[in-house]
């Protein structure tokens, strides 16, 4: 797990912790606003990129979909490294 993913895990853990044992203000309010906004952003990334990967002929697995909801762009960067750089329709035959 990379550094970015570790930071996101710490964020989600602190947001969950804040639900059960609220932290001091203003950090508690920041977590109460930031967590739903981040989840909304990751959901938008999930829908956009799942359609994009499906159009490229590489549909996302359920595991990848959940990982995008949790880690967002950090997981997408690891997925981008796995796809071929040459477009599918641009293959030349000899």
C-alpha cells in the first residue's frame, strides 16, 4: 500500500472514530463535512471511470469498484498502470 492510500485509510478511520467518540472542535466539524464530500467525490470517480474502463474493453471488477470508493484516485492510478497505452482500434497487422 502506497503512502497516499495509507493517508486515506487514516482519514476514514478518523472519520469513523469521530462518529462514535467525537473529537474536539473544529476538527470534529471538519471530519463531519469532509467525509461525506470525499465519499461523494469517490462515487463520482467510480461512475465516471467504470464507464470509461468498460468502453475501453476492460471492465472493472467489484473489488476495484469498492477500492475506488475507498481510495479514489490513488487506486485509479494503480489501475491506469495496468492498461495498455496503445488504443484498441490502433493495432497494425503485418
